[in-house]
C-alpha cells in the first residue's frame, strides 16, 4: 500500500524530476501559496502538537480504570465520553497520538534512511553486491507491503516493536529501487564526471553531489508515504498484532471500539477520525511538497 | 534473448526466494511446533516423552537444509502440510478459500475501475470545474480513510440501523455489497487520481494538440489516442492497486467474517499455525509474482520500447 | 477552492452524523414485544449463531456436529442436564461392579439414522472402540479389550485404569455414539433428534429433524448453525435478524437487547475465571514464592467490582473454581478471602514490601513487578479483565505487566516454562466429575495422570494431595464433594495458589419468538429438543 509505487510509476512516465535542488525560498513560497497543502500542514501540526502536549491537554489519566463510570456519553468532564473500562476517551486519544504519530515518524525515517543508503551504495558501486541486493529487492517487491509486513510479524510475534520492524523491512525496498535508478541515471552526468576527474572520492561524491539531488524526491515520497505507514501501523494494531493492552493507541482503540459498536460508537468513531485526519494531512502536505518541488506535476493538479 | 523468455525466467529466482521466506518463517520463529501440535490435539497437555516422539515423527531433528528440501519437494507436488488448528490439509483449506477472496477482490477491482477511470477522464476533460473538485475531494478522502473505520461505519449505518444488508458473513448477493464497496474505495481513489493526472499529461502533449487542430472531436481523440498512451501507466497503477486489494482483503475479511484467504492468514498468525502461514506466504508470493509477470508481458505487448529496454520497468511497481 | 472547502465541511458533517447516531435502533423488526401468542410452527427453521468453527474433520478426534458445537446429531450414554445432574440417555441405567467395572443397560427401540440398530454390539463399536483409539483412551480410559458384551442390550465396561467417574465423564460429546462404519468427520450418523444435512467449513452446519427419533420429536424442522467468531458480528446478526438465537452475547449488550424485546437467558455457573499463581518460578518470576504475598493479592482484589462493573453483574463472585452446582453443599468448605484493601496493604508491608517513591513497592532494591499471562481459551475472550486486575494491583502498589497469548496452546507453553507470575484463564466444567479440574490441574500424588503443567506452578502440596486422594476412588457423590471441597479450601485459602475471580454463566440471547430453550451452563450439552419457534 505504498504511495511510493504510485509516484514512482508517475515519475517513470514523465521522467525523473529535477536536476538541481530547487531554490529554498521558491520552495517555501510555492508551498505557502498552495492552500490545500496549507490545510495539510495545519492538520499535521495540530495533531502533532496535541500529541506532544498530551500530558498538559488531557483532562484525565488515560489508563485509570473505573468501571463504575463506563460508557458515559460526552460531557463536560469527559468531552468524548468514556470507554468500556471507564477511561477517558479524549485523554487516550491524545496519548495515543504520541504512540501512533511517533511510531509512524520513526518507521518512515528508518525506511527512507535505509532505502537511500542501500540505493546509493548499490547504484554507485555496482558489481556483485548490486546484483545480489537487487535480487533481494526484487523478491521483496514481489509482495505487497502489507502482506510482507504481516509475514514478518508472523515470524516475530505480535508487539509494537515487531510490527515496526516488519513495516521497515517491508517498505525499504521500493525506496532503494528508486534511489538506485536515480543514481544510475545521474552517474553519467557531466557534473559527476567532473567531480570524479577532479579526484573526489566516492564518499564525497555520494554525499555532496548525488545526495542533494535525490533528497527532494525522497522527501516527497516519505511524506506521501507517512499516511500509508500510519494506516498500516493502525491496521496491525486493529488486527491485534500491535500494541499490548492497556496501551492507548489509535488502531488498538478502534479494535476495542469494535466490540462495543452498538453500545458506544464514540469509542470507534473518534480514533478512526483521528487516523483519517492525520493521513489526510500527510497526503495534502505530501502533494503540496511534490508540486512545489516539481512544477511539471503542478499542471496536472491545479 | 527475447523479452518474454527473459522475463519468464526471472520468475524462478523470485519463487525460490519466496519459498525460502516461507520456510524460514516457521522455522525461525520461537516456539516448539511439536509441542504446539500436541497441545491442540486434546484437552490434556502432552508429556515430555510425547513431545520428543512427535518431534522425531515430524522430522524436526534433521538438519535445516534437509527439512527445506523435503518441504519444498512436497510443496511443489501440492502437499503443504497439515494445519495445526483445523487439522485439515493446508492446500485444501487454501483451495477452498481462495475463490471467496477472489470473488471480493475481482468485484472490488471491477467496481474501482468502473468508477475511477471514467471519473478520472471526466475530471481531466473538465479540469477545475465542480465535478473535478468534488471528485478530487472524494478521492483524497477515500485514499486517506482507514478501511476498518469505513467498514465499521458502513455496518452501523446500512446493516444495523437501516437493515438493508446483512451484517457479516457470506450469504446471498446482498452480503457482498458492503465488503466489496469497502475494498473498492482506496483503489478507486488512487486510480481516479492517477487516471486524471495521466490523462492530463496525455491531453496536453503535442500529438493531442495536433489532433485537435485537425478538427477531430474531443471524445474521439481522448478515447483513441489518449487511452492507448495512458494504458501503460494505468496498467502500472492497476497492478499496484492489486496489492492494495489483497492487503485490504485481510481487514475486510476480518470485519465481515468473510471465509476468504486473508482471514485465514490472520487467524493462522494469531494461532501460530505455521504450516498455514507458510502455505499462505507461498501462495500469496507466487500469485503476485505471477501477476507481475503477466503485467510485464502485457507491457511488452503494448509498448515495444519497454521490451527493448529490458526489465527496468518491472521494478517500479508491485 | 471555496467549493472545495465547503464540500469538505459537508462531507465531514455527514460522517459525524452517521456515526454519532449509532446505538439506538428503531428499525429492528424483532424489537416488538410479542403480546399475542402465535402458534408453534413445526416447519420452522431455527437459525443459531455460534462462536468459531473448531470442528476436527479427520482422524480419531473427528468431531463434526458434536464438539464443540453440539448439534444433537450424536448422543451419549448419559446426559448432563442444566442442573449438572447425570441422567439416562442411550443407557437406561447403569451400575458399578467392583472393583472397576461399569455395567450399562442400554435403551431399547433406538435406531441410528442409517437404520442400524442400537444394541450392545454396535455400542461397543460406536463408543468404546472409537474412544479407545484416542490418545490415552480418552478421559474414560477405554482400551481395546475393555468391553464385554453381556447380552443384546447390556455391556460391561472396564477402564484400563481405576475410574469411578465413568458415567459423569461419558456425557462428553467426544464419547458419543457414532454409527459403526460411518465417518464422523464427513457425515456424522448418530441416534439423535436431528440428522446431519450439510456442512460448509467456517460458515454453517445444517441439521434437520429426525422423525424416527426414539424420544419426543423435535419442534423445529431444521436448524442451521452459523459460525461467528467475532462476538460483535454475532450480536449484530441477531439484531439484524440474520439469526434467531446467539451463543455468548457480550455482557455489555445484554441490557440493550432486553430493551429491544429480545430474550436473554442465563444459565447457572458453568465456567470460572481464575488466576493461577506461580510459586515455583525462577527469578525474575520468584516473587510469589512467598505465601503471604499471594494471600495479600487474594485479599486485595475487589471481586465485587469485577463482577458488577466489568462483568455487568452477569457472573458470581465465587470463592471456588468448581461450579457450585457441581460441588453441592461442600462449596461452603472453601472459605476464601474477603476484599479488604487496607488489610492487603498491611500484609504486603509485613512481607517486607514497602512503597517506593513512585507508588510501587520495593524490597531490598527490587520492585514488586509481576507478569500476568492471559490466553485460555484466548486472550480476546478474557478481555478486559487483565486490565482491570492491573489497575487493582496498582492500588496495592504492584506493577503488573500483561502478556497476551492468542490461544491455549501458546498460553500453556508459557506456563510449562514457568515464565510468568500469574496465569489467568477461563475454564469450563463440561462434565459432572466433581474433582476433574482440581485433580487434573493441581494433584501431584501417585495417581496423577496429568502432564504437570499447572502443577508445575500451582501445586498446593502434600496436604492438598492427601485431602483429594479419596475422591479419586470414591463412588459416593456426597463424600466425593466433601473431599474435593476440603482440598479446594487448602489450595485456595491456605496455600493461595489459585485465585478464583468469578463464576461465569453462559448468556444466550434470542428473539422473543424462540421458546423452550434451556440455557445450559455447558456449551457442549445444549439440547435443542424442546426448542420451538412461534409464528412464521
């Protein structure tokens, strides 16, 4: 379920974007003028800030059980009601944001770092390592990410850490692929030849010349994929393979809410809405970044 | 070597890799398979001697390589072992349940295409007008929506409050409605956006402008030239969507209690039913490798440039 | 762009409206209370929603139609009714002949669904030979030469080891009579009031009335059992009218169902939720070696809050883990613990565990941290009790970590390795054998036949063994109950190695048109004989 594939397919058709890194000021102004991207930014920031300041914003402790007050409807004391154990839904939502958003960011970072590293190395150095790793990448890409992550979870067992490892293992391959293609096409360019002629070492070339040129599309891909990673993560928790009770996390809360669907739909509705808004924010932001970085695709949007 | 042959041969190492993965899953996982099998056979827990005997019976004391070879040998003949939980043969379980998943995924794929492609084309033709705005909003929402949230909300609305369709389980035609709709939403959203952007690219290029200048009607040009050029990226996006569909099937089958392969996999994982997990991974991997192969061959047929360029296109989608 | 935003607002409002309105269902056609009394429709089809499909279809343990979902296609020699009494079924009466033989007098005039006669010869094949092929000869301990035919309708059964509990054990559907020569995994042929029609794995099993039944005929023409592993789906199916009767409705939904006019029937206690304490663990699972800590925990759990709050009052705060119906008067032998938070805290203080700065107790630099393993029958079935326990323990100053296992096999594996302090399970009493559970799980004496997994962590010791030993060979019910009661007291009160939390009863919900359903405390023994559907 990776947007990286969709975008990769698009860019394959229109050609790998941007040679030189775009001017930062232009980027920023481009972004600011894109209203939908701004909505995305607002959503993402608002939810992230809520997560960061969860202890301050939460009216109650998210884990306090009090069965006498279960299934209360929304009220002043419990703005989103209580769940089946009498815990405050809003507080759990806020603390859950920390786990959901935090894990998503960590996983996405790991995915892009690993993917870029592998792609750079295999694209640049080539040879047997490249062949071997490319075969591995191809095999990994033969699976849909979700199923691959599911299989790894099967091996490692449930748990948040294992799910993150599984998602990272399943996702890095497509990034490596894209970076490798980019490196392969950049390698022959004059400016790289020049750097080599001057005597720059591989490491220097990779760091100073290649990396800046691929950072932009990678950032776009990562942002666009943040939504998919969050959906995957919550999906795993929803299926019972993620966090352990009583941890508050959006996917897990949805799973608990499912049991009490008729009795207390608020338990299901609000975590789901939170996931939806966050993913929407990531998608809007990612779209905006992509348009800002490559004016060509802007035409096809708005 | 002709493209077709080369591409077909590539499947072999992929399948080998998948089989390694499937084998590794059960054998690298913690837990003692012999003990687990025995525990499920009856209410009373097994004695240590029984565990040792069963280990011997199951061949678990042989070196890993030997185990792999014999497992792979059996797998090729269609014997994937016996499930720990149901005590039925894995391949018969898979065979029984794959059609149900296929029913959902094929219907959902058709629904998604039927909505997304026309919508995308219309959006491209009437860019920035009301339909376009609305469709883009909805496809954005669709791509961002967690399928489990959508499924549960649809159940509450249509099955419980309005009683229009059954809640869960596979029954008559009306029981297909909610699962198929839920499954189709994300691929439809992604495909619609994709069709739109691809059509816009195509509509803008020189060939199209020439055609328009020559006086051909918009529709004819779109359908004739536009579609053919858009076919390759569309095929790409569609095969990506298949990935979405199979992934979404796990969640949808769980919520709607659909007797398909996705739910089978999830139950197997929850129950540490390793023979079943292995069988499923093998099936899913092989199915996908097969689909990728077909799509790549289709590329080769549609666009001669790609078959000349070799396998560079195959890595771009899943 | 303005249209974009407006549309976004509308869409979000629509979603909110759709979801927030859930819960109050005014369209359900089954909601009307039946004031008239429509006649019984003997041609009706009853649709039942069961939990998940766990039928075994191959091998000696094949159980299609019998276990765990009892569709009444097969019958047993004796039957366990809803009062835990053993009553005649395919055997009219039986007697014990010392030292170890049971003589069964079979019912006359019974035929299998395929026409074969029910007699001693067929009974030997139908029941005893079949069970002898199972691991260990099954619970009744049948062997290849255990049966002697006395005459056409009388047989003698001598188990391979001394077994005074045969009539109580033979009620289990795994010991039912399968017509000789038939395959119980493909098409079960028995003597029951219903005949097998069809089976679709994981979806449904359908049976129809046996008009040639030896007893009172069934009142419905067909029953179709549908599998719903997901309790919420089962509940929604009932509300939507897809099924007429549902097993095991979530407790929180009972009131809602009653308000909508559904009938909710509870059985007597047939299962228990209990915690086994590990007193033989290695570090870091060695804190519970101290009996005072164990007793403190037993004193510090508010069972009433668990029963009233978490279990919505649909359970009993039992002090034993054998249902009172089975223990009879001897249930009072078990003293147990009264909830007293302050006393519990004091007990922990005395044991050397003092409160630390973060509220968690410590002793010699070590924190009072315990691991609770949940997983019998599955972690899902036990939720949210572990989280409740966690919050109770927190009040005591104990840091409880929850580890879930998805099924009983992995749960017991962890127990076998002694890798946990507390093991919570919900176990069933499926036959009338009073001492079955304590002997199987806690007894370590000479006659022990269990695998020792539970004993490995919770064996109460030699006093318990000597108290319960007489019950193993005692045929008299009252004496057996007394012996077991005293032994349970030793285990629960004196040694505190088992902490019963609640007695669980079964909850069945059905449309008001369903009559005559007897809620059985044991799923395995539900009888569909008297059930009828009115109207339609």
